[in-house]
């Protein structure tokens, strides 16, 4: 199964911490957040917060964010 449905909603989503728009997380961001490269995750525009998709459920609550330091 894929998480392509996220693309339909992505333009309307924002980071609950920074209010920045969300985008697909890069492989490097996922690695730094401890998320596998084959998993879907979203990141805010500045790359400081990553939100995983687990069992096709986007974890977009503030407490679900993995905070990383952008490179």
C-alpha cells in the first residue's frame, strides 16, 4: 500500500509547531529522525520537525513530531 493520498491534502497541511507548510521529508531528514527510508514522513519547510506516517495514519499531533537540527 502507498500513502499517495497524502499528496491530495498536503497543500492544506501545516506544522502544528511552526505553522510552516509541510512537504515530504527527505531521506536524510527521515534518517536523522530515526524513520526508515521506505517509510512515509512529512517535514516542515525548515526541516526542524518530522512527522511519521505509521500504518497509513499521519501522526500530526505536536507530541508526535520528531525534532531534528537541520543540516
